[in-house]
């Protein structure tokens, strides 16, 4: 992993897909990693249109997808027990810890996790739990 690597939470990808140029420019300079849960969340929305699915797949084609490993499972268990996060959030936090990749998110729940290098993206209008 290099200094340009970043683990991207689902909410950040949604902001980019909705046209957030600031985030798109930031991510354009990075090697993007996502946890497989993010891929499932993005493509699993019930009301996704065929055009949105193509847009998501195009964006995901530029990402490295991280799959579940034994080490991630162990970090998940520790993170979930210590911070009482939702399942998907605990998995994403465990991925950031396990791979040593900074996490960019708009989810304030990650602010409590001291073991991750957090890149927080907050605006007045992005109160989110994604």
C-alpha cells in the first residue's frame, strides 16, 4: 500500500455518483479501495435504475475490492466488541485497520475509532448513517 491509497465508504461513493466534484477530484488522485460490502450496498439498492447500475459499475471498475479474510474477521470481532458499530461499519473499520489504509467517510460513527486514519468528510447537509 502507498500513501495515495484510500479506503472509501459507501456514502462517499454515493456523493461522487450524485456529482460531488470536490470528492471526485480528491479521489481522482488516489488508489481507491473498497470493501466488498460497499460493492454489495451500492448494487443492492432495490430501486436502482439500469443507468445507475452502469454508473456504479463504471466507478467500481476503477477500485480494488477487498474481500473477507481471517485477519479481517478477527479485526471485525475486536472492533465490533469495542465500539458497538453496525455490522457493515465494523467490517469497513476492520479493513482500514487490517490494511493500514486511511478511510474516507461521511459517517460520524467512525470518529470514535482511534485505530484508523480517518479522513472525515462532513458538510452541514450530510448527516448520514450509511
